[in-house]
C-alpha cells in the first residue's frame, strides 16, 4: 500500500509539471483530489487495510494529500500569473506613446485676403453686404447699362443656366443695384464680396471662378476726389505706404468717368517681368463714378445724388502681396500651396 501511495505521488507530481493551462489543471485536480480522485479513494480504502498497516498508510496518504494540495495551489498561481501576462501583452496599450495630432483647419488664402480688405474698409465706414452669386441678365447686365448686343458682353461672358436669362454673375457689380434698391433713399457705404464666374481662358492671371469685392458709396456731393482718397488709403493700408498707385482712364458701361487703378509690380519692383507683362504695373481694380442711368435704376435721382464704385480681385491682390506666380494655385485644391498660408 505504501509503495502504491508513493508511486501515485510521483505520478501526480510529474503530471502536474506537464499541466500548461487552467483547464488542464482542473482535470488534474479532479483526477487526484476530487471526490472520486485517486488520493480521496486511497484515504477511503485505508479502513479496509489490516489494522497494523492503517496508521502508516493513513499518515502517508494525508501527507500526500496536503503535499498535492499545496502543489496544486502553487501551480494554479503560476498559471494565473502567466495567463494574466499573456492577456496584457495581447491587448497592450503603451501609454507612453505620444498622441496623434489632430490637424486643425485654417482659412483659405482668399478668405484671409477678403478679411483684410473688410477690416481696411471698415475703418472708413463701409459695411459688408452679401449679394447673390446667381443673377439675371437684367441685373448682371441691363440695369448696369449693358443692353443686349453691347460689346462689353463679350468680355464678361459667363456660364448660363438652362433657365432663360439666369446666369452666374460675371462681377459683383449687380450688387450695386441690390444695395441701392435696399437702402434707397439713404446714403450708402458698402462693400459687396463674393464669387464671380467667367467664360474665359484660364491663365496665370485669370481663373474662370474668382472672388471680387465691389465697393459702392452713394450720397450727396460725392466726387472723384472721394474715390481717389478711399482707394489710395486702401492701397497704402494693404501694401504699405511705399507702394505706388496709379489711376488710368478706362471704360465701364456703368461708371462715368471710369478709371483703373494699378499698383507697381511687387515681383519685379516695377522693372518689368512676366507677371506684369513687362509693364511694371499690375491692375488691381476697376472703378468710376456711378453712371446716372445706374443711379436711376437703383432709385436715386442723379440730379441730387452721386456716387462712386469699384471692383477688385482679392486673388490678384494676394498674388501681389505674397509674390505668387500663378493664380491657378488658389482653387486647384493643393494643400502644399494652401498650407504655406496657414
Ligand atoms: C469688373 O468686373 C467691373 N465690374 C469692376 C468695376 C466695378 C468697375 C465698379 C467700375 C465700378 P474687371 O473685369 O476689370 O471689371 O474685373 C475687376 C477685377 O476683378 C480685376 O481688376 C481683377 O482683379 C479681377 N478679375 C477679373 N477677371 C479675373 C479673372 N479671370 N481671374 C481673377 N481675377 C479677375
């Protein structure tokens, strides 16, 4: 009996060493220490032994039970620790890793330039008025003194909708009509920013979609001197006091007289380069005194009221300010360009 018990102990210990997970450990426990396990059965059978053998067998069987119970607990603890370590390794989060940066948006260069323009005109009392991007032939052309078949329509051709007479505006000037009809008969000082569209060959200086900022002042005794003063102040604020501004007589059907304002080329400092077509000057805006017919179309009597208007392209201004060589970068969606102005 004693020999049998010792063999069982050796076998149980060997098997326990081979147990590699908690499920196998439970099977081992049932096989030796469970209700019908080998150790339990041995203890139960001691009563059947001859009286003189019982004490030694009982003592050894009890020792073995205690030894195996202790071995079971130790093995269980080792396996639990191993299982925990494996779990941790599988779902590991290294809290020392730096976080992934969130990329924040930033303003498009056109928007930044528009805001600069708003701020400068706000100093002179001009408020921002939003007008429509979709206009009619009447507001985009006719009320601005451009009847059907007027040659200016060729230069200002645009994208037409399938709705007769409905088009994408070629300039912000129809906003003059909307502003006058809205504020009549009060004096006006507004700027009208927004997108314009043209059926036009795209080049380094021209896009078929671009922004404009229209300016309009209407009141009594407004003269060309006011126009020059406002635009000169604007150019100096925008480009610095050393910048040169020149006014050139021009023609627009909705202003009389009309003038274009040029700034000396920032890329070549006026020496002449491809950007300024070797003239040293860059056109930044068109302007003039509001034509009497246009004042009338807005509801103002030209014998009492006068006004000036201008229209500028913020992308062209940004090109000058930042020395950009191609206007097509603005709306091509290339973040390598845009990010430089973040
Ligand atoms: C006009 O659009 C007139 N409505 C401006 C005006 C307003 C004159 C009020 C008198 C009184 P023009 O076509 O020249 O004019 O355009 C005005 C400005 O818009 C230009 O100086 C330029 O800065 C910008 N611009 C015109 N066409 C383009 C284009 N294709 N791409 C980018 N900017 C343009």
